[in-house]
């Protein structure tokens, strides 16, 4: 009887895990508007709350949006650190860094880079990620 109960619980757990959906969202940011930065990060927090902690989120900053990831320019340093600690990825566009002659040492430590911000967004969409643009 005990073995049957354990087997039933094990099968239920496997079934639940197989049916648990992992949401994937790529967020494109290419504006210098600090109110938009705040709103984008608020929406990322709301996504995590609504869709759960397994939600994969990547914010890609390029063009005018690169400032969100630059120490000394960003108004969102604390929120980025908080979200990065929960698994949100932040990526800066290397094309923008090069074209704007941005000192790489000023990029927040929580951020990585991608060769092309727009290409990263396209690749994520092709891989089935949901897309938000700011």
C-alpha cells in the first residue's frame, strides 16, 4: 500500500513538472526616457509575480536605451541589481557600445553583452520567446 502511494505521488509529481510551462520573454529597450526605463522594469517584476519564478526574462538595451546599463547614467541601478539577483538577464549591445565609444568598465556588472541588440531580439523571437518593446 505504501509503495503504491509513493508511486502515485511520484507519477503525479513528474506529470506536474512536465506540464509546468516555462515562459520566456525578451524585452527590447532603445529609448533614453527614464520613465520608460522605470516602467519596463516594473513590468518585468509584474511578469515574475504573475507567471512565476521560472519565467526567463532578458532585457536587451541598444541605441538610446543603452544608458539604463551604464553606471552614472542609469536611474535604475538598484532595481537592476534586484532583478538580476532573481535571474533576469540584462544585455548591452556591443554595436552600440562601439559606435558610441562607451567605456566598457562603465557597464553595470549585472549586464552582459551581445554582438547586436536587434539580432539578439530576432534570435529570441525565432526561438519562441515572447517580445516586449520599449
